[in-house]
């Protein structure tokens, strides 16, 4: 008998996987959803099977039909999912709001419209809100993450669903319902992306540092950049001397392999190798602002240079400028030659008398006429002026 029992267990079909809290969640939905339907629509609802599962994006889109009412849903991290109302469930919700009862007529053979979305939106939101609140109170919110998503009024078809959903794995929840005393049977289903694992900041930093610790970061120390004629460059040979200004010793540039400036430094020596001391201020202002030493391998020994003085470098005396010649004494401008005598201009003759002008009569009162004035004598022609 014991061997028969073992054989029966081996050949029995595999049990469907049930998420943690699945049985209690099913019982909660069977209690919550009929109560909400009765309060909102006075609709008789009996919840049947409640099933959880996983599906890919392709499987979700392939299962969609044009008669399904599919809402777009959104959650945190810009995740998108969908809520699907089957044609029979949509017909029952429409009939109870239009006629007050659910008929046994089959659902109409037509695509779901935005008007259908408005008709079913309120009861779907009420079901989601009530179920989520109950799951949170029972500390089972992780079992129903899709109910924490927000439903949008946008209606999806297969093309829009393909554009809206990410190519990831989805968690699904299907709730079968009998409506109107068994007049219609429909399904309300949800699909949301599987929660992505978030890497802690400390773990990610440690992971990156593990790879970066051994990465080489080449740098180049530029002592000075001097303009040199091409003819001189072509003829350079071993032993030639190029004059480098003394100020360049305190203005060494550290650059990356791409030419980007990293820091400014001073040239010196460390443990017998030529080295640069990093400075973060102008060395003429502060010669002690150092962040560390960077030894350059392969360089020969060099004497340690004294730090640059705070007041700047002592440059050699240029020897002064040559004396300029004295300016002439300001004795005034030289005498100008006398202008030639023009001979003077002739005197102009007196103008002939014009005679006395008659006295003007006094003006009368308003409206009076003025007397005629006498004609003035002609003036004589003036003589021509000498040239």
C-alpha cells in the first residue's frame, strides 16, 4: 500500500505555483469585489478563480483582441502595464448602467471604444482601490503590486500596446467573475512589469572600484611650449640647447592623453627621480600649496629645487633702456615772415539821404482803416569795389 501511495504521488500532475499569500488574497478578492459592485452599481457579482502568472510582452500582445477593453497603467520608475476588461464583462457593466440589469445576450461583435472606457472606468477604479487597501491592511501588498499602479484613460490596441510596453517579463493577475446571477461571465486581468532588483549605492561603488583600481591613467608633464622655427626643428641634434624660461619650472602642466588639463605643478625631485609637485594656486601667489608628489619613472637624478619665493621670481636686470636725446628748449615758435601789404580797401561813399518819412497817423479803434503810406525814393547804385 505504501508503494502504491508513492507511485500515485509521482504520476500526479504538478501543482500550479501559488505566490505567498495567494490563498488569502483570493479569499479577500472574493469578499471585496462583490461588495464594491453592489455598492456602486447594485450589481450581483460572484468571484471565481483568481490566478497569478508570468508572461512576456509578446504573449500579452498576442492574447489581445479588438473587442477587449485595455487600459494603459503606469507605476513607479516609469513602468507601464495594462488592465484588460473582457468583452462579456464590459457588456455586463454597460447593461447594468443603461438598463439596470444584465441580460443573457452575447456581447456585441464590435471593437471597444473610448466611450466604453468611460463607462467601465469608475467601477474598475473602485475595485482596484478597495482591493489594494485591503491588501495593505493585511500586509499583502507585495502579492498585488498591479493594484498600486495608476489607470489611465488611454485605450490600447495591439499596436499602441507594443509601443507602450517595455520588452520585459510581466506579472499577471486574472479574476474570473459571474455577473447578474450568471447571466454573463467575464474576466478582469492585470499585467505589470516584474520589479527590477535595485543595486545599493555601496555595492555599485565597490563593484566599479574593483575594476578601476588597476586601470592605467597616463599623464604627460609639459615643462614649456616654445615657438621654434621649423628650420631649427629640422636641424636639431643631440647636444643642442633650447632656452627654457626660469618661470616654466613653476608652471609645469599635467595633461591627460587627450590633451585635457589635469593640474598645474612645480618641477623638482623625489627619491632621486625627477618629480612634480601639484599646486592648486598660482605659484607666484603661494608656493606651498601642494597636494602630493608624482614621481616620473625613468628619469635621472636631479638636484632639488628651492621653492619659489612668495613674492615672485627674481629675474635678471635687463640692463636698462638707452638714453633718449633731449628735447629742444620751449623757446616759442620761430618768427613768421611779414605778410605783404594789401594796399587797403577804398572808403565807401555815404548813402544819399532818403528824406524824412511822414508820421504815421494813429490807429483808429477796432475796424478802422490804415492810411496809405507814401512811396519811398529809389536808392542810387553803389560804386563797384576795387578788385
